[in-house]
C-alpha cells in the first residue's frame, strides 16, 4: 500500500509536468490551429535560459525562473512573427506543421549549441525545500513544486480563459476568428497574448521539469511534447482542465505500469492509451470543442 | 646478454633491410621486411610494424603508403542523449588525426582526413552514415557508441568489405574479423571487471539480495546486466531482482521508490551514465543507505555535475583512471585534456576516439595503398598495440590487455574526486 501511494505521487508529479505542457501546447492548437512541434524546444530553451543565469551569475530560483519564462516568451513571439505569421493568410494546416518542424530544427540546434552538446543540471541543492519525508511517502522538492505549480496553473489558466476579457477573446477567436473580428476583437492582440501565455507556461514546465529530473538537455522538450500531445488527446482539446487531467492520467499510468507490469512497457502503455483514445474516444475524456484556426 | 641481443638484432635488421632499401640508412621509417620473411610474432607499436623471429629479432618496416589524402569516416553521437560521450570522443579523434598529420605518421606526403557524421543516437542515421562513408570512398570507418547502431552498421560494412573499428559499443561478440574490429576494453563480459566488482562488494557485505537496474532498451546494458547477475549469483547472492528503465527516462522517481521499498543491501547499476547518476541521486535523496555499484559509465566526470555528492561511495570499474594514468600515451591525453578543459580530468571517451583513430591509421599505413581490402588485411596483422590503457592485443578483432592487468576499481568521493577502491563497503 505504501509503495502504491508513493508511486501514485510520483505519477502525479510527472503527470503535472505533462499536464502543464499539454495545456500550453493545446492552447496554441485550439486558438491558432497550429500543431506546433517546436513547442517542446521552447520549453527546453526556457530551462536553458534559467540555467545560464544560474551558472553565470548565480541567480536564485525566482529570478532564474522569471528569466527562463521571459526567454520562452520572447522566443515564442519571435518565431510566431517570423515563421507562422506569414502563413496565416493562407491558413494551411500542413504549412503550419512543416514550418513548425523547421522552427523545431532551428531551435534544437540553438539549444545544442548553448548546452555545448552536454546534458546539464541545475546545482544539486538549487531547490532544497520543501522536501516531504514521512514514514509513508517521500516527495522531492522538484516533485513538490511540479504538483503545486501544476495545480495553480490549471486553476489560473482556467480563470484567465473563463473570467477575463482577454480569455474570452482567446476563446472567441478559437471558435471563429471571422465572427470575433466582426465583434471587434483584435486578432493580433489575441495571438500575442496566446503565444505569451502558452510559451510562458512552457518555460515554467521546462524549468521545473529540469529541476525535478536533474536534466537540462535538448531531449527535455521532446519528451514533454510527446507526452503532452498524448495528454491533450486523452483529456480533450476543449478545456485546459481536460488537458491537465490527461497529463495526470498518463503520468500515473506510466509509473504504475512500470512498477506493476514492467519498465519495458512504460512508453507502450502511454502511447497505447493514446491510440485507444484516438480510436474509441477521439474527443478525449472531457470532450472537444470545434475550433477554427486564426487567420 | 642484453648487449648481444641488441647486436644480433641490429645485424639482422641490417641484413634484411639493406637489399630492399637500396643501402639506405636502416631506420624504422625506411626498413622493409624481406619478402617472405617469417615472423613468429608480428604487430604494430603505434604504427611501426614489428616482426619478432626466434624471440630476439625486430624487423621494422617501411609502410610505403602512397602520397595522398586518406579518408576515414567516423559516426559519432555529437547531439542527442549520449552526446556527453560522443563529443569528447570526437575531440579525441580530432587530436589523433592532428597528431598523425603533424608527425608524418602515415609517411611522406600522406595525410589523414576525418569525416565526422552526427548520428544523434539514431540507428537509421548510423546506417545513412555507413552508406555515405562507403560512397565517399573512405579507407575505413569508426563507429558506434551504441550497440544497436553497431549491429546495424556492421550489417552494411561487413558485406561491403569495409574495415570498421567499433570505438565504444559494448555488446558481446561485435568484433568479426577480417573487417570488424573493436578497440574497446570490455569490462562487462563473463569474469570481467564489472561483474567482479559487484561480486566483491556482495562478498564484503555478505549480501544475499541485490537489485540490478538495467537500461532495458540498450542491448549492451542488457548484456552487462546479465553478467552482473551471474557475478552476484557466484558471490552467493540468492535473491536478485531486476528493475528496468529506458535510455530516455529522465524521471527515475518510480524506479527509486521501487528500490527503496525493497531496500536491498546493494544496488548494481547497469545503465547509461546520465540515467545512472540521476538514479543514484534519487536513491540517496530518498534515504537509501546501502551500497551502490555502477558500470564505467558512472565514472565520467559529467555524472558529478548531475548527482553531486550523492555519488560519494559509488564503486565502479574503469578502463582508464585518468587521475592515476601511468603510461606515456595516457599521461599525454590527460595533460592535453586538462589544458583544454580548465584542469578537469578526462573520461574514457576521448581516449576511445583517439585509440580508434590510431588503430585504423596504423592499418591504413601498413596497407600500402589505403584500399579497404588491404586496410582490413593490415588490421588483422596488428597484434600488440600501445594505447593510453597500456599495451593491448587483439584476439579475433577484440582488444584486450596484453598482460593480465590489475582492475581499476574506483570509488567516488565527496567533492568529486575518485580514489582507488579498497574492496570494503564504502557507504
């Protein structure tokens, strides 16, 4: 029983990372119609930005986190302006996908150069508290913060999208860009806001994951992208709460699968789940709302 | 007696060399063995061919390599999860090539050109690299840090008759003369340093149970884990459980929790270095107090940056203990690396790249023309070879210590130092 609880907590921690990434990835897709495979690289570059200021100037956690988030937002905005904005007039989903692959390759190359092809980590005691140790469970500081920030971000993002003007505009543009424009919504403001929120959240996930798993590497974002995509499919594109729940389901399932079935099947379980959902419930657990792409 | 042997040697060298060298001064660079000269033993010492007859005669040969540029292809992991190994390996290769060209190792007017290809750890990329190198007309190929890549590359280069030197992959039985040779000292085979280190720790603890953690999607690690299990069983460990992880796993909290729940007196880690050090950290953070034995992937200094002082007390064997390098080549590699890396000691990876290039370059030199078929023939004649590890020999294309060597069992200490393991429990 103790082991089961511990493994569920481990799953919730890693699932929170998947869930947060799924929300950020899903937001771009739902609002702008871009299946942005470069989104994982943005998370990686956010983590690298934070690491660089820690290594170079000894920044503590919060300032480093802010630098990392700012890095991710700036990269997201720049790539959107340079790579995706010119495609909007044509509104070709395949064009977006191919462009995002190109952006991904460029960003990965930048990340590899910045990391000097090494796997790096934040200093071992960079985040040392709170460490929860009881006779029943152990939660590392990185895991603790993933769960807390994950919970806060799903609530915060849901409130932003449902209770604020910009949130309503983002959702309106997601439903119909034409009708929202007729209603006086500025699509460029919505694009900038969506990219900033989404990439900022990707930066948070990148930094917290790299702290929790002692891994600042180019592959960080790739893992998040694959699992985040699966989480969005499982949870559904229509609601950020669904995407987050999908992440939790995948995280817990893969950890329990590794414990009670075999570590060999960790990814098989995750992507098996993805395939099952695509076949039997393509709208995901929480249902899907039909979105259009912003032009 | 020694003097007489030297005189005899000199006389014989003179007799053999004079007719073929047109009366030129006999030296290692100009002498050629008489056609049909029979050697009891033959080999190369860093490129100089030697032949030993009747236990006392050395005949040095002229390689007669034609002028020109000889290309070698190197498939490397310059990006991706294992770039921490591939990048220093590539630097070791570049150093060897620079040395070879500066010193005129291949002979007058002959140069070596290294073509690197980043496979990023992907098998399809490794296959592309092999095909590209063959199309480029290289004299030989160096490849493969990953066993899965090695198997795929061999399937192409062997039928193509392309000499291939495996520089790092550890899956058993990869070497397959005449074309496939391996310049890796295997520590994981039956009776190797890796299973021995686990067995010694088990005996020191009188352990009856242990957990072996394995990267289950890496064939080399799976083979290593099997020998660890064998070594532990031989040391009286009756309960051995395997915990499987994947090469791409970054979250090792699940595996660590599983181990903590079982709380064995010792854990053996047969994984790649990065995941291994993350697992050690996850275990120590969760309060694991038992002994941890790792493979040589854990000896790399990059692991200390990941796990910090959590590594203290972890025992592992290493083929190259840079802090205690004793031979000339080993010391040179250490000095060069330290001078270019802020005083840090090198891991084994630059030496692996360096050794592989010298091995292939030696075969090219002795081939006379750099043609793959002749390079392969020359490669098969290499008997002994001086390396940073010490003097090695090749048996069926596999590099081994020429003489029984004392194992380098090392232990991580707090502060990032490694010391020799005294065969006692360390934690």
